[in-house]
């Protein structure tokens, strides 16, 4: 890690970055088209430049693209970002805005024979690898797990052979034997793009321009593939990347991306931070010096802002500490909004920290521990959880509010018992309607007398009456546990054993209606008041270590070795994460460090220039 001081700022114009958009536009010259990488730090207006570029392209070649059946592809990191960009582009058909997974699936989904061949070979290689480990490895639980994995993959290999068409849902839980998982789509799609001439031609012909938001976190396989295509189709294919290498916080992003960009690409830089108060920008710049020398400038009209570091023992009452810190922030900022739970954002390191604090740990833990649900647990897209939160929760709220009209509307919209086409075909419509009414009454009766049913009880009622369509695995979920049953089923059954109000708390969290969010999950967002909670013990992870970053724990031999070899370390990853979390704040920032070595944290915070002694509170 390097240390230094932020560069002295000189007087400047708030429009200092205006040239960047012009430089981007020049890359689309017909005579000399160029790919480009836009360096854009936190709060620099990266998305605004992306939208400006797309608006420019619409005016320049929108009609031509439409007439020739071509589109401009835009890849961004989340569905929420996709929706926002599409809205700001007025949903024009020349733009294809999608996540990485959606983009790749749309590209490859019609190449079913290639998918089958790739998947067959991939699963064979996985089985061979497991068998090799089994021959060399010891017995015990690890061997039992490998044996079970070999069995499952062998069964899957047999099923692949008879699949006629593979399916994939980028936004959900892929459970069928004909379904692909998220990582398979990324690896397969990227490999097809990098190695198959036909796929390259399809890509370039369909999308002559491809722009990538948050490019530092784009899957490394896809980045490598696109670099290959850019080099091969220089006159026909333009890739534009918008990103900030300091905000790379996922391991599957391209390491040292800035150094991998070809010399002939344009590399415009944005240096203005339009988001944060001056003191927050200063802190961000100082944190950044541990990684690189890129610095930002606050706006001339930015407020001064306030940052504070609170240090407490790892075994302290954390709820009490955080409430105390919020009270001090309210007093020192003269901002009473710090006294309200709902008016500041608490950034925790891991989702289960929020699960513990917000009361949905019993649902979250079995699903997280199973390692079987990946991103679907984090974004709320597991079918049963999504169904219960999106349909049943509103139904129950309407019932409790005595809103019979809303109850009826929800049932008519979602229940197969109320399907107009089916009702038209039955001999006795009144009997059919009566059946639907009884099904609704049976379900809602579970909440009578202030009862709160379990999620499994809710699913059982729906399954028995056919009120709503459920996933095919509901029979397994409602059955007694059996020896050797899939991990997914076991984990889901345990999770759904919780009361329905626990599910509602989980749903509130994943839909971002609580004050909690993860350091990683808020990338791209901003809030007036931010509390960054740094707690290695509660996080239970190994990828990040605030204790090491703040000098409370020594570097490991692995850390030292990786540093010497120029490789990424947990300390560097944590510095980037700390930067991302701190730069979400607009007006004021509270950082809370839980540690076993309070003095070391304080000393490091001061010696690195992150906080002054007057900005530090020991609680």
C-alpha cells in the first residue's frame, strides 16, 4: 500500500469535465472510429455522460440503426440501473439495455446445439476434476460431499443428453434440469464471443456499438472476449467502457483493467465530484492514495460537510453504539435527521449482518449456508420468496385493511381459478367462483385472531386449493425431509418454516425499504447521511478485513507475498470497499469501527490522514 497526501487543489471551473462528453462523441467518427474507456470516479456524473452519449448517438444514427435492424447495446450491473437508463432514454427501441447475464443469454439462446455441446463438455470436465480429487483426497465429510457432487453431476449429464431446449432466467432461481445457472451463461457466452467467428459476426452486426457501465465489475471473461472482438473488428465495432477501478469490489471483475486497455483507445477522465461535501471528497482522495494517485475535486459550491470515526470494542452492544453515534452526529452536524432511523443509511459488510439486526436471520441463514442460491437470495428472486412477498403480502395487507375491492383485484389478476378463458369453458361458473372464494377465505383465515402463519402453512393452503400457481418443487417442500434430498429443498424448507412476518422483513430489506444496505450493494447510489459499519467479526468473511486496513491486525504471509507479486490483497480490496462506502455520503458521514485494538485503529486513521484526532470518538 502506498501513502501520500492529496494534491493541492487549484482554482478551477465547475465545468472542468465538459470536454469529456465531446471526446467521447469524437470516438464515433465514421472516418476514424475508436473504442474508449472513461475514467469516472465517485459522484463524477458517469451515468449522465453515458446518457448524454446515447442521446447523441440517437440523433446521429438513430434512424439508420432502426432502418437496418441494429441496436446500441448498453450493459449495466443491476436491473434497477437498466430500468433507470431505459426510462431516461424514453424506452427507444434502438437501445438494448440489459444486465450482463441478460445480454449474453439473448445472444446465445437460439444456439441450442452449441449450448448442449458446451454444457456436456463442461460437466464432463467437472466430474473428471472431482474424481481426481476423490482419488487423491482423504475420506470424511469432504469425500462424502465430493461423492454426492459426482452423483448429481453424473445425473445431470444424463439429463442434458435428452434436453431439447435449455432455458435460463437472468432474474430468478433456475431450478429445472433443463435450466442453466448464472455462471454457466457468463462462461459460455463469453467463450462463444471470444472463439466463434459466427458469434462474433452476430454480435458486431446486431450491436455495432456496445457501452458498458460499471465496467470495472464486468465479468473478466466477457471483458477479455470483447477486447478480442474490438481488435478484430476495429472499423465495425465500438466498445465504450465507463468505470472507476477504485470501485472494483467483486473478485470476478477484471483485475488491473486500466492497464489492460489498448494504447489506441481513447481514455478521457472526469475529475469533478458533484455529489459530496468537501470534507468527504478529501477523505475519499486520501483513502484512494493507498491504491493509486487519481484525485477528485469538489464543486466550488459544495458544503464543507462533516466526517467522524467512532471506535468501539468488538464485544460492545452494537445497537447501542450505533444509536449513540447517530446521536452524536445529530448534535455535531446540527442535523436532527440523524435521530431518525429512516433518514440515514446504515451500510453493513454482509447481508447476514442486516438479517441479524433487522430480524430475518432464521430465513436468511439456511439459504445462505446452503450455497445453492447465489444472487437470487440477495435480490429476492427465489420463486417462493418472491411470490409470497409480491402477491400474498399485498393480499394480506388488503384483507387486514378490510379492502375487499383490492383483495378481489389481486385474486382476479393472479389466480388461475379466476382465469376468464377457463371460466368461460366451465359448465357452472357460479360453482367455480364459489370455489375461488372458498380458497381465498381458507388462505386469509390463517391470519385470523392475530395469528401469523408460517410461510410453509401459507404455501400448503394455496397448494391444496389451487388458488395460485406454484413452482413444481412445492410438493417436495411440503413433504417430510428425506435422506439424500437436494440441498436446495432442505434449505428452502428450513427457511420457509419461519413466520410470515419474518419473510416480510426480508422482503423489505431486499427491496431497499429499510435503513440497511451492504457496502457493495449501494455502489452507484447516494444518500445525505451515511453510517459505515466496519465489523470483521460479525461479517465472518475473508475477502475483506477492516482490522488489517486500520492496522489492528498484522498482514498474513499471503498478504505480504501478494503485495510483493503485485497481486490483489484483502487490504487493497477493503480500501476500495471503504472508498465506495464513504463516497455514498452527500452531507455527512459516520464510520464505526468495531475492533479488538482501539488504539491501533485510532493511530492508523490519524497517520494515514483519513481522520484528525478531533474527528474521532472512542465509544
